[in-house]
C-alpha cells in the first residue's frame, strides 16, 4: 500500500522515526546549550522539586485518608438510621 506521496507504508514509518529521533536530538542539544544552570545546580533544583512533590503527595494522602474516614462515619450513621427506621416500620 502506498501513501499519498507514492511511498510504501514501511518507508513512511522509517521517515517518521528518523525525523522524530532527529528532533529529539536537536532538542536535547539545544536544551544543554541554553540551560540557565550548571549540571550540579540543575540536579539540586530537581532534588528540591522532587522533595516538594513528595511532601505534597504525602499531605494529599493524609487528607484523602481523613476524607475516607469521615465518609465511612457518615455512611455508618446513614445505615444506622436506615436500620432504625426500617425496624420502626416493621
């Protein structure tokens, strides 16, 4: 099967892969040349951001646990009220 330019599908995939790899390479080189910080400064910045992310994730986990516990309590209360109402109707 040929594409609209007369090339086979395999040739099109090869071209796309080549240009993708070329783009990634050019982007990586440009990023290295234009980086505002040295390698050590960049690694330190990344470490700080990862630590901040971990702290935020831990906080979110704690809040989620509290939310689930409150929800369980509310569900338990609702079930209790439902049982009492059901028993009163019987």
